[in-house]
């Protein structure tokens, strides 16, 4: 899957906003990656991230890109070095998330035609990320920082697209969306790191809870 898109195709940020949630696959066993991706997509979650902190992650990302429908937006997570960006692009990623703010990674991601999503935990890091060219920032770790912290940042950084991630439960999405988040990142509470085939029904059920909250937030203007 090429990182290039058609002129009439929505860009990654638009699709991220529309999706409302990112299903994070921080897996330590990728045998069921495609089945998990299909279960998530069937439940209405169309934005997914595979973290690159496992040797099999790029292969799983490529398999998902080959197997899932075109309306599923795939990204690479835990991108910590610029040289990982072209690898992620080649495997089918359309966006790259980092746990930190690194100008070199942002620039490499933009050069590859992908959407950079740097991690931020302070006003200084938000400013650095935006000045480096990022359009959306990952508030991390969002759970400990809290909704109030994001709302405070939206004062001086009004209009910024925040993706709160880390420590958010699958049934706690709507609070963040109604408080101004562009979308919410969901990790091990949604998809366990060592999933078995018997976990698929539970993953799908939790994903449906997420999509229901996204729909409610959209109806209420969040």
C-alpha cells in the first residue's frame, strides 16, 4: 500500500477526526492481528495503530494493509527514530505516532507523505510540535494528566487537534471527545497484548462500546 493518496481521498487527519478513536495494537503476539483488525473494522473502528516496539510489528502492519478494506486507516505507533518512518510507509502506514516530540521524526514523516502525531505532555511540547509542522498531537499519558489538563491546553492552543492516549478505558471515550479531543487512542483495555482467538468476541464488544460513544459525542457536537 502506497503512502500516496488520490486527490479526492480524505487525508489522514480528516479520517482520524471522523473515526473518533484509534485502536492501538501493542501486541507481543501478532498471530491474530488480521482477525483483530477485521473484528475492529466490523465493529465500526476504522483507525488502527500497530506499535513498532515488537520485531513482528511491520509484518503485521503489512498484513493488515493487505487484508482490510480501503476505508481503514492504518498507522505506526511508538516511532522513536526517523529511519522507522519509511519502513512504516512501505508497510502501509498513513500516520506515525511517537511517545515524545522529536522534530527529526516529524520532518521525516512529512517528507514521506504521512501524518506525524508527536507525543506531548506540556505546553512547551505542544508548541514545539506545531512549530515543527505537526497538525495533530498525542497527549500522553492522557489518563494521569486528565481531561482538565487537555482543556487547559485548548486555551492557548485553541483549534489544535489533540489525540489523548494512555490510560483511557474503552468506556471512557465520550468525556474526552465532548471536551474537545479530535479522537482518543485506546490501548490494552481494548486489545490485550497477548490475544488469543477466544478474545475476539470481547475485543469486538468493547469496540462497539467505543463506536457508540463516538456516535453519541458527534450527536452532541463533541
